[in-house]
């Protein structure tokens, strides 16, 4: 009987180890796409032009094609995408942001970023609405890995400037019934492999009409039932992105944990 219990325990430990190893391979810096995921940026100009465009919102000041540059990856070699766009100099968010041509509802996202200099600022916008902050030096609800203005993240998960960082995100879009929102958008986020938000509800769009979809609707509270693309923000800083992939999901229940 004891031998059977030992064998069962070994099997359980093996399964747990295998599961943890699989999870680790798909979370954090260098994570490879999970089955069924679409690569949306691989470091090439070809993919940038094929899958992304400027977001032409009310604050748009740039001129297509996208002026963001494919630059050297300062850590691992290869190439990355720099947010340094002259049209956004001085922090003009919305002037030269880029967004995927494809719109999404629920999804699993992986994206990596590197801030070149202290104070560097950008942002990852889910559905071109909800910003997950990319900002060196701020630890509050407007700081690094925050669900902007709603929930701060542990700053110690940040690898610092000059190093690659990774967001792994499961997002569930707001739900509507007869045109009225009945469930808020929800997100779970791992930052460099550490869970920093779990089933965090998102109340509204912040930053006004230049920030993204529905930003100008009732002060950002008028969220609509419309899919949106993944958006990256230009604010006149050199923030670099690489290894971005996304998998569409259909989350029937309000649970984004993974």
C-alpha cells in the first residue's frame, strides 16, 4: 500500500513539475508563442507595415507610413521597434501611436519592452482603451505596470532601464446587455514572470479623447461594445518593443487568471 502511495506521489510531482515548466516557457522575457497565437511583431519592418498602422484619433499629428524605426536590440542582438517618433515629441500622446490593424475582444498577450533612458514613457493599450503603463521611475497608479489610474503594481518586478521586461496578459472585454455594460473589462497580468494583477476590473478609459477608443465618451466612462486593436504609445521617448504575440480567446466567465 505504501509503495502505491509513493508511486502516486511521484506521478503528482512529475505532473506539477511538467506543468510549471510549460508555464515558465510561455511567461516572461523570451517567452515563445503558445499554440494558436499570432505573432504581431517579430522585429521586422515587413511585419510592422503588414500588421500595424498609426491610430488616427483626434490628436493625430503624424504622416503615414509609420515613422517608428526598426533598431538594434541593445541586449541580445537582432532588432526591435523604437517608439521615438518626432510627431510625439514633448509627450504628445495620441499624436503618433500605432495600433494593430486587427481588432480583438478577449485575448492572451505577450509583449516585451526595454526603456533606454531613465524616465522613458510609453504604454500598452488593451483594445486601444485600457492602458498598462510603461514608465520608468513611477511606482504609483500611474507607474510601471499599473492598470492606469486604477491599480498600482509591485515596482520590484521591474528589471530596470537598459534591460528587457515582459508583460503576459489575459484580458476579458467588458460585457453588455441591451446596449448597457453589465460587466467591466478585466485583466490578469504577469510582469517579468511575477503576477502583479489578478482579475483586476477596469472601470473606464483614462486620458481623454486622445488616449484611445471611448476616451471622449462621458469622460471615458462611456465604454462601448466594440473590439479594438492593441496599441503602443509614442510620447517622444526611446522605448523599444519586441516579441509580441497574441491569441484570441472567448472567456465565458469573468475570470482571467492563468
